[in-house]
């Protein structure tokens, strides 16, 4: 759950990039870190707790402050989870206190089963934290669109976005920074709208 | 199971308690963080390190130790201690949602830091409880927020977009 500090007019929000192994979650954060335009000192260091072969072991972490919001200092904490199946406990730990989720799917045909399993795993892990995906802002990113074996977007939509209320989805080629900022801006917008709606609801109750 | 809305009074009390701990125990710095990794309050010398990142990593470390406790059927590990060559670190549980992190010089006794933190942890927990009871339903107030351009919270640097 986000932290709102009325004393310092500060809002802190946690966004977790989730998805199958080698899908491009860390690449998203690397690209944001390399290319984001921020005021001086508003971009933190990208911390990667990774193995010697650059596979995420615990999480990647990037603190960053949004530019366009007046009145509140809005700090975003971007995390990734390790995608490999064996690290499920670690994924549960990283999901604690999550405010928004970006599910990074791998567009290659041969990865569809992994995408679906990872998505089911996300729903299960949220349940262990008493959270429900329908109540958390989330967006889908179909990464690796530049590969020849990429499945059509319609097929991925059918597999991963086939529910009563569809969520926004973006095609991406994360290593070229295509679709990365579009995804991040959309999850940010959804999160802030949710907070503002909750804030208004609370006011009406008081 | 969520952090209460904090007001200036809360932050002042956190600063007072942390300041007291730092001066009594001769620690270098102390932080209050949320178990999700957010930084809530900090006191001391942060010229040498980034407190936001430290908060995220300390929360992760503490969560991992809770996982280990569960594996060996230990109900709870309430603190994590790391001894270094120059600096050491103590992470202590405050309540269901929050932790306290103390950074201190390696020559400072961890026993002293633990001893002084024994009195300050309940004070912090009490302040969080007071904040929760102040307005249990009013966790959000974003009246000041003005999203002037919701299309560009984050932008690529100009020459690359």
C-alpha cells in the first residue's frame, strides 16, 4: 500500500514488474534508468540483486520521481521479481505492499505456456497476500515484438487479457526502449486515478 | 493492514525518538521504513549512502529472514544484524507494518544499540498506533494533487524521443 505523508506532502508508490524468466523485466528498468528525463537528483541508482550471469536473484530496484504532478512529491519505486520458477518465495516477498503491476510477457510463440503459468502464479501469489488482481491497477506489456517468432498481439490478448474488464496492453521492444515509457506512464496514470478516487470516496464518507 | 496517514506531529515524534537513539547509542543514522521498502523518516548522517535504496534493501533482507524463520519453524526473527569493517547495521521490527534500521560505526557495540533501541521501538509503535486511531478510515487525502499533464509522468530525454 502506498505511503502518503501529509507532513511532507509526499506520496510513495510501489510498482512491480512481473512475468516469466528472461521476458525483459530487468531490461524495462534498465531502459527507464538510462533514458528517463528527471530533475536533478530525482533519479536514484538502479540496484540489481542478480547472479553472476545477470539473472535476477532477489529483485531490481529503481527509485524515481515523477515530473508532472503538482502539490505532492510523488516517488515511484520500481521493482522486478525473479522470473525463474524456483524463486517463488522471493516473488511473494517483493509483492508485499504492491500498488501497481506491469506484467511483462514474452511474445515468442514458444513462451506462451510460460506466460500463462507466470500469470497464474501472479494471481496465486497475490491471493497469499490477500490481494486480488481485479483491485490492483495493472497493465500488460507484450515484449520482444521485434523477434520473428513473435505471436500476433490478438493471440496474446486472447491468452492474457481475456476477462470481463480488459486492461491496457502495449507491444514493446524493451531493449530498444520501445513501449517502455508508454507502459510506465499508463500504470502511473491508473495508479494515481485510483488513489484520487479513493481519496474522494473517503472525503464523502467523512 | 495498512500504514495510517501520517501528519507533521507523527513525523516530529519519529524524528525525536530516532534523534534520541542516535545520540545515546552513538549511531551514525537511523531510519523508519515500511515493510514494503518505503522510507518514512530518517535522522543522522546520510552523506555517505542513499537512504531510499537502503530502505528497500533492508525491507527485503528482513522479509527474507522471516522466510527463513518460517522454513525452520521459528515463529519470528525480530531483528537482523550485519557486522561490517567500518559500519554495521541493525534492522528491528517495530510493528506489523514497519521496521527501524540503525547504521552505526563498527566500533560501537551492537549491545548498546540494541539496549537503547529497546526503549525507542515501543515509542515508535505507539505513535503509529496513535496515527491509526486518529482517523482509521481516512487513509488518503490527495486534495493537493494536481495532475497537470497526465500523459507524461515520465519522459524520455529529449534527443531520444
